[in-house]
C-alpha cells in the first residue's frame, strides 16, 4: 500500500537587513525596529497525518537541537490543535540545514512552517494562527508571513515593506552558537548608544546598490554586544567585506550569522566559494532574498 501523501515547505532563513533597539517594555522584551527579509534557503519541514504527534529530526544540525517535549515545533502544533479543539494528529520531519542559535530565525521558522503545514492539512487559514505565533516568540509571526516586512514591538508588529530589488547574498556563520538572551543582556549592560528612532523608508528600491546605500545609513545595534561574546563575528564581517562585489556586510539578528549583499549572483557565488575554502569550519552559503512566501508542496514520504 502506498504511503499517504505528505506536505512539505521550506522554513526559510530570516535576515535582519537592519535592526535598531529602541527601548524596553515593562515585561522585559526589547522594543525593536527592523527590516526583515527571507532567503531562498532554509530548513525543510514535512508533515503527514498520524495517530499521535511526533517529530523526527535529521540533517547536519539536528544533533544541536535540544531534545524533549518543549521543542518549539511541538509546542506550535499542540497550541494550534488546542485552538481548534482537535487532536494534534501529525507526524513531522525536520531536515535541519540552518545552524542553531545563529540569528537567522531557524527555530522560529521551523515553528512557523509547522503551523502553515498544520493549517493546510486541517483545511484552515494559517493566518488564524497569528496569535499562537506571537505567543511562541517574537520572530515566529514574521516567519509565518514569510515575506519582507518592517517589524516593530518586540518583533511581532508587522508592516509591509517596500518592494525590494533582486538581492544576492552570502550567509556566513563562524560555527559558534550565540543565544539571543545573552546578546540582549550584554547590550543592555553595556550602555551602548542606540539609534533611538525608527529608520523605515518608503519604496520601491530601484536596485541592490540603492538598497545597500539605504542600509549603510542604518545598522544592527546588537553587533557590538555580539562581537564582545563572539569575536569571530568581526573576522566574518571583514572576510565578507573584502570580497569583490560586496556592497554591504552586516550581522543578522543577534548573531552570529552575518550576511553580505553582492552586486550579482556570480559575485556572491565566487565569494561564498572563496570563504568556504579559506575557512572550512565556517558555515557558508550563497543565496538570494525572496519576494514570496515559501510554497507548501505535496510530496511522497515513507517517514
């Protein structure tokens, strides 16, 4: 008998093109202003109906994930099932291709992917799970939307971003996990200057060079704190900046993953290959910024 069809989607890497820390709320969460976008690469999540909830992990970074029932993906599916008053009768498989605790939203993207797949299997609209996404973490709502947006509040207040041009990027992680809480704590303790005001801009943006100029006038307020915890971030940024065709190099989120904007796909590919050869212990990928949410696809799976 053939295995029942499964659904799959790419849990795309989230990129903070800029990130400003504006203050702190009474509940301890920091107030942010950020332009977020999504790369074409990411983890792969597959789901199929099953008698009971289960999660299978594989891939190059699966061993770095914490085990147990508190996994964010499992929490997301349980919360969605409770919301609908039904059993969480799904079996999920996660191919973990993005580094863990790396500033590109891997865990949040995985949870958002699980919500999208659950919604499709249960014949619901994923937007119905927006409140659940916000309760799971500040990055989960933006990952559920999966398109470029301005993020405010703690990251959960989203507004449409202007149309972005084709953008080719290189992502580099030095292979050192960097928990978000540690970076925010270091930032708060340091008393470092903040940008203080939002930096949103109206679009559309004509080309990648214009985008790089706009972003150069903005920044990532968490970079100094992250560099103090992981000095290799400075080395990564220097390596990206030195490559031909790099228009801007910056850290994403709370790090330690950094990205470079490149003039075209050839320059990005060449830079990624050069860096990977020079630093074989680093995680290096060339990619592009996507304009559309990842498509849920039907697949055949024996798992």
